[in-house]
C-alpha cells in the first residue's frame, strides 16, 4: 500500500506512517550491513579467501568450517527473528494498538487504531491502521478488548452523570434516568466498575438517596391529601345525617 505524500508550503511533509516505514527500512538496512551478506555472497567471499590465500601459510580448513557454521547460525537466528516478528504482527490483526513514531520534525507521535491487516516486505512486518502502514516494531502497546470496552463504558457512564441536573433541581421526572444509571452500574462487572471514578459512584448514591426521599415525601403528601379528603367527606356525611334526623 502506497503512502501518499503531503505538500505544504511548497515542501514535502513526511507523515507519521512514512516516518515509521522509513525508520523500519533504515533499521533493516543497517541490520543487514552489520550482520553481513546473504549466504551466496558469503560463499563467494569464502571462495575468494581460499583462492587468494598465502600458499606458504594456508588457512586451516577448520577455520573455514567454523566461519560457515557461524554464518549459518546467524542466518537461522535472522530467519527465526523474522518469523517471530511476522507471527507477533499477525496476532495484532483486529486489535487496538498504539504506535509510537516520529513526525517530520522528529517529535514523538502516538497513533491509536485497530490493525486492519499485516504486510510483510523486505524481511520487515508492517501493520495497517486506517489505511496507513507502520512498522510492527513501532507498536508499543496492544490494547485488550476487555480494557477498551471497560474504558468506553466508563466514559459513557461519566457523560451520563455529568448530564444530570443538580441535586437541588432534581425532580420526580428524573426517576427513570436515575434508575437506569443505577441498574446499568450494577450490571457492570467488578473489572468494568473499577474504571469508573469513585466520585461518580458517590454522586450516584446521593442521587438515588435523594430520589428515594422525594418519592417518600410525595407518598406522604399524597396520603395526607387522601386523609384530609376522607375527613372532609366524613364530616359532610355527618352533617347530612344530622340534618336528616331533624326532619319529620
């Protein structure tokens, strides 16, 4: 996947994805130069060394064998490292990750997103996030799905609590909202609840308690009104009876 260049003020601006890819390519090239050539190049050098060795002081054959064995070990280690990197990158597909890279000015930048697919190129693994390729070696964190869900639920809960009226402005019309928040919180797992700040849980308790008080006061007022109405009805009935008793 090609990374499009961005032109700003007449100059090319390197994106974080380009910086990550360039850095990975540079590391790959530097690693290859440090560890040596491939097997064919090594064998050519070995043949040249044997061909142009001093005939009066020939190199011991065991040295050639040792060199080749050492090269083979290094090559196997490189292949194992490449295989491990690809396996690690493949395991990130579909997961949320953090990529720490640098922009064109050398400033550190953190990219977050879901890995769409993995591309293996020039013995390097790259992960695709939002259509951009980043070196798998620049992935500094893999975010667990349970963590992401718990974090999202905590944010949603906090936003809902912040949207509530103050305690002094609370009305019985808010009862359904308060009950929904209470039931929602109780439905969370202990792990998910741990992401919610204690100030919000304390606030929810106060709202639940205040709503219970308001409902109790409302019931008392209703009961008092019903009692008053009953008393007045009884009084009217007694007066009616008294008037009837005086009739002939």
